[in-house]
C-alpha cells in the first residue's frame, strides 16, 4: 500500500535535516545564528499555513461575539460546521445564538446535536427544551426540561426552564410533578413573584381537583361539608361555615379535628351566644385527641379573657409540653409573664415567635408593649410598624378573597333568588 506523505510532515523532516547540517558545519557563529533565525522564520510560516479554514471562521466568530455582534457570528459558525460537521463548540454556540434570535426551528437541531454528543451540557439541554416548547413539541420539551431543571445552578435559567416545565406539567394534568418543580424553584427564589404565582396556581388547581373528586365520590359525607366550610371561611361567610361544620359533626362526631374546626368558627361569630359554644367544642376536641395543642392553647386564651390567669397558664403549659413551638401558647404565656413582672422572659418568648413567623401580627403587637415596658422605645416602634404592615396585608388578602367569591350577575338572577 502506497504511503502518502502529509505535506506538513515532509516540511518538518526538512527542518530537522537543516538543523543537523548546521551543527556539522564549520561556519562562523554569526552564520549559524543566521541559519537558526531562518529556521525559526520557516517554522513560523509553516504554523500560519497549518491554520485550517474551520479555525479561521471560529476565530472570526469569537471576535464578533467579543464585539457583541452575534448576528455576524452566526454565518461564521455555520462555516465552521460546513468544514467540520462534528465541531461541538460550533453546534452549541450556533444553537444558542439562533435560539436568542427566536429562530427556534433552526436552533433546535444544533442544540440537539450538541446534547447528543455531550449529554451533560445542562444549559444547552434546557434551551433545547425551551425551543421544543416554543415549537409545540410538548413531549420532547418535558423530557429535556425534566432532565435539565434539577441540574441547573444559576437562578435565572433555572427559573425560566422550571416555569416552562410547570406549564407543560399543568397542561398534561400532572399537578403532582408541577408541585415538585415549584418547590425546587422556591428553594432558589423564595420571593420571586413568578414562582410564587405558579405555586399558588398549582395549589388552587390541586384543591379544586380534590374538591371535585370529593363531590363525586362522597357528596353527602362529613368530609364534603368540612371542605365546604373551609371554603366558606376563606370567603368570611362564617354563619354558612358553621352550618356546614355542624352538619359534619352530626354525620360523624368522631371525624378527626372537626370539633376544633367548629370551635374556631364559633369563636369568629358576631353573636355572643354562638361564641359561647366554642369552649365546649374545644374540650370535646381534647377528649377526642389529648395531644391537641391548638385546642389547649385556645382554652388558655378563653381563660385569660376572663382574667383566670392560673387556668390559662396551665392550658398554655399543657399545649407547649405537647408542641414547644405552638405560637398561640407562647404568646399567651408571654402575656401572663409580662403581667406578673417577668418582662424580659416575655420578650424572649415573643422574639422566638416572631423569628419563626415574621407575619404573626399578634406577636408583633404584644412584643411592642413588652419593649415599651423595658424602655426599648425604638424597638417598640419597629414592632408597631411591623404589626401595622402585616395587618394591612392580611386585611387586603381577606378583601381579595371576598371579592373573588362575590356572586356574579348570573348567580344573582331572580330565578336563582327564588330557588
């Protein structure tokens, strides 16, 4: 078989022979140095000749990118691939540039080729999934985004890809997967409005789906009335909520948590006689579940409202023994300690509550009074400001829920009213 010498290999051997000849000659040192300079010049020319067309185009592409001229870099990367079809860098760069030019149809094949060659290119795979979503290829988009999102470390691209994946999962009625992705996004962006809204939408869709399933499977069950009461309470329709909770108790008196829920609703009533029915329900709740810290804390509040601080303290301590982080008990016990002179101890308890839940308005209010007793006026003012701020937020949310559930004009028609 004939051996074809590569031109570069031939020139390299010529260079070696020339150097050997120079060493054997008796030329003067100046002549030897001149010959060496000539060889160096020859090697430099050879190196320039060895630059391939693909390298030249890649160099130009990088220069255009450095000058922030991505459109001019695109044909250069295309020329690289024309000369070297498996050039991974050119495939990836070209796919990214075309994606950000919104040319998803052209970008997707280049992105896919890059991921095929190197599957751990997480960002490239995320862009591929986004491009596939834009091209209405939901199955492929879900596959690529599911693989990419958990591996993305930079918040911006993770949020963008994660929200796209959530949208695809919701469209496929896979709310459980959507909820998992939303939880992952909240870890890296806990205050991002887009992430919070997506979480809210998933939760409400899951609640609606569960309510529908419950209404079909057991429309007359205690649980159905319990669920209806929950929705009515959110709408601040307390009388209707109480009616449904009473019905739930009638159907199943042993339903877990039902006595506590009824007691809480009764306590919200505007009618003093109805409010008085809350205490026996809390006691029934504790009889049903001796480890019900919430009911014990509520009984402590009722005793404190009647200035029976010894009984209140017993209930609060009982609740805290069950659940050391029970906020209502800590707030109530702090109130008693403050009245008994242990102001520093009360402050410490309230500070722990606020640290665990900065939105607890009652804790802020009580802590402001304790700080005032301690002479910490600036801290007291800060707590009052926090109290007002979170109170306004909660009131605004109640108004929103109320407006959302107002009857539509169709629902308020005369025919409906007669029914």
